[in-house]
C-alpha cells in the first residue's frame, strides 16, 4: 500500500493559509485542520475543568438561561491571557500547551493514520498554525510558506475583528516569519486576488511534483 505524502502549510498570521488549504482540498487533498481539532479539545469536560482551575471562570462564556447549553471556553478571553511576550503570558501559554497539545497531537496523528489506512488520497495537508513550533514540520515531506506583507496581514486580521494589539501579541508568540520562511521548501506569495493565489498554488503543485492532484 502506497503511503500518502504529507504537505505542511506554514506562514504568518492572516497570510492566507486557510485559503490555500481550501484550494488544495478542491484538488482532492485530505486536509487536517488543527484549529478545528483544538476547538474540540477545548470543549472536553476534563479540559474545561482544568482550564478554569488554572485561569478562573472568566474564560467561560456567559451562561444564558434561555439556552440549555452549558457555558463553554471563550477562546477570545483565553487568548487575552496567553498571548504576548510578558513572563505571565508566556507562563500561562505553557500551561495551556502542556494541557492541550498532547491531546491535539494525538487526534492529528489519529486522523493521519485513518487517512493512510483508507488509502483514498495521495496527499495529506497539515493546516497547523504552529507547524514548526510543535515540530510537525518534521513529519512533512514538503512544507510551503504562504507569504504576505505585514501590512496586508494586519489589514486582514482587522477585517476579522481583531485589534492590532491582538495581532501583534499572537505574532509575538510564534516563530518570526523570516524563520518560518527559511524552513520551508517553497514560498507562495499571497498579496493579490484569490485567482492569483489559485494560480500560484497550482504552479506550486507542479513545482513540488505533488501529483496526482486534479489540475
């Protein structure tokens, strides 16, 4: 049985990594979304209990009596506590990662193993925000860096509803973009339209010999 090869997607915040994975999915790739897995892990009851013991009830959504659903982790409130360069933020982030990263890593590995066992795709794409920081790049056959100017990425982040402070704090908690770029096999520029990005991705598929994709 031929093992699917693994493509990792790297880049700065709001560089367009999700757009690239959607293009790749349209060409038949299996996408593994770490953010989705992370969301699911945060809602596990034992994780919620541990997080509220660490950070308090302020990280929970406000309970609505009209809604039968119990409070859940408010990711924006949690982000305010763990992102940044301060010693306190760094300590909190390490606590969060120690609790959640093993669970996220296990689920990513399970999804990779399932895709390999099914043997229905030739390529698996890892959409993992901390691809390098969590050493998932070492499991990849190829890594692409999605590049865009800082000003463009900031504008995109603002359009998502982030503040510039949130953008800078999250950026500071990751590898510098220069270091990510240097550790990639190929760089894709995403400073223009979706059509130009699609063309760049399709060219990258050919350059990386990532076949058979549907082109």
